[in-house]
C-alpha cells in the first residue's frame, strides 16, 4: 500500500468539473484509492467542510461543521480520490490531490484547501473605464442579517457560513459576548 508520506499535489479550483467516470480514470482523478476522509482543522476558526460527489459536482453532497484544533472523520462512508472537498466558500479541491493516504484513510487540513491552480487577478478597469468591484460585508451584523435571510430561504449551509464569518469578525474585534452569542446560534442551528 501507499505510505502516509505520499506527496500532496494540490489541485483546487473554483469550478469542480471532474468529468464522466471513464474520463476520471483516464485523467488519473480516480486512481483506485477508496477510503474514509479525515479532516484536521488546523486553523483558529470553526469551518464548514463540504463534499461534492463526482457524478453530481454542482451541488454539495454533504457538509460537516469543524471546530478549530479538532480532527473529524467525515461520516462512516468511503469516498474515492476523485471526490471534491471544500472549506467554507473556498475553492473545491480533489480529495486525492490534497490529502495524504495511509492505505485506508485520506487525511487533509483546511490550510491545504486554499491552494489554487492560478492566482486570481482583479482589474479595476475594463477598456480604461472604471468598474465598481463587488465588496463583501464588513460588519459582523451584516453577516448576521444575511444569515437570517438564508435561513428563511432554507439555505442552512449558507446561513452557517455567514454566521461563522460574523463570529470570526466579533472575535477579531474583541467582542467576546457577541462571538459567544453567534456561536450559540450556530450550535442551535446544528441541533446541539
């Protein structure tokens, strides 16, 4: 079997399009490895880990909430090397290319899942004309408002992502009581 020291070749993109099963075999995305997936959250923030099935790559198959400093097996199922994995709203990575393999389990870390194939470029002009670039919410209360709307629309995953950002912003600004309140809301949504 392959050793745990197998080098990791990162391949993360904003668009997960693994192709049909025969194509995945030909291109090496599916290389025969099938096993459980373990994620060790080596960040200082809670994250959402999402899996994408290669036969339905446009939608989240399942997702898990991961506390900072904790390790998680993603369920009891086995997954193949061509599945997609994502942290929060980052790029989608190919499991077999961002995880080490010990013969039965893929192991990866959120910090590995933010490596992209190409550096994105943002230009402030098009043909010399100024263009307004989209901005992300800057206040944690903005993220809380977005989360309420997402929850009303039935988007639980999106709501959790927005609340995680709000909690992170409260933490960064030293507003510990508000961070705790938001994290309690996250746990309430998760059913804990």
